C-alpha cells in the first residue's frame, strides 16, 4: 500500500510508486464513497488521473473497462453506486457554457469523478474532494486528497479509518 506521509485536518497525503498503488488508493476511497460525492482529479497529463479512475471503478465493483472518456465528456458505469466519469481535457472556452449541462439529477444517485475539473468554474468545480497528483513518467507520485466540503471531510475520515497500516491521528 502506498505510504502515508502526513495528514492534517481535511487532507491525506500519500506517495505512490506505481499505477497499481494509485489504483489501490482509489479503490479504498471508492469503498467509502457515498451517493452524491463529487471528486475532482487534478494533475498534469500522464500524472495518473485515469489510473485512479480505473482503481476507483474497481472499488465500486464496476466490471466494465474504464478508459478516458475524452470523446464523450462523460461515461457512466454501474457498480455498487453508479459511477460518472468525466474528462474535460478537450473543453476550451466553451467550458462554462457547457458546465450547466454536464451534471444532472442522476448524479445525485452516484459518484462523479472529474478529470480536468479546473477547466470549469461553478458547480462542477465545486467538488467535495480534490485529488491532486504530482509527478509524471517514472517519478513517484505525490497524491493529496483535500476535502472541500463537509461531505468531503466525512468521506476522508471514513477513508482514513479504512486504510490499513496508517497512523491514526
Ligand atoms: N504511481 C503511479 N500512479 C499512476 N500512474 C503511474 C504511476 N507510475 C507510473 N504511472 C503511469 O503513468 C501513466 C498515467 O496515465 P493516466 O492515468 O492516463 O494519466 P492522466 O489521466 O492523469 O493523464 C500510466 O501510463 C501509468 O502506468
Ligand atoms: Mg486521463
């Protein structure tokens, strides 16, 4: 399991040495996610956002293969909860105009993962949890989970409790 470096308040910082470790971290988070949670994945191209999404889907019990939904903006999968996976990489100046149409009432019943959420302001940008990835290529990834709302803080607290081998605060 990835090594936890520190966690302060509404933050969990983890280092990950492989895509598999990143996937396991995401799978733990998926295990404690609740309907309505919105999670923004931030980081450079190749940082590991889609690897995280794949692990998250596995943790939700999604059997379908999760890939980048770049050409559809959003893909929906069924698992313990519905998973909505968005990748806004190709959104340009039209992002704000599109924002209102990307999230709809169905998403209250599932968990939403958004790659490149920083391309939007407004409701989509207002995620409950932000997951920041630093490092690309062969580098060790530093992954920081940051609670942005009370809902996000509760989710992080459940995740800390579920992660094995971690010092409890
Ligand atoms: N610790 C790590 N975590 C995630 N991916 C990693 C890690 N180390 C190497 N990789 C590799 O980096 C790439 C990440 O790609 P991807 O998840 O598609 O990035 P993004 O969606 O952020 O653009 C994959 O080829 C993966 O195998
Ligand atoms: Mg991606």
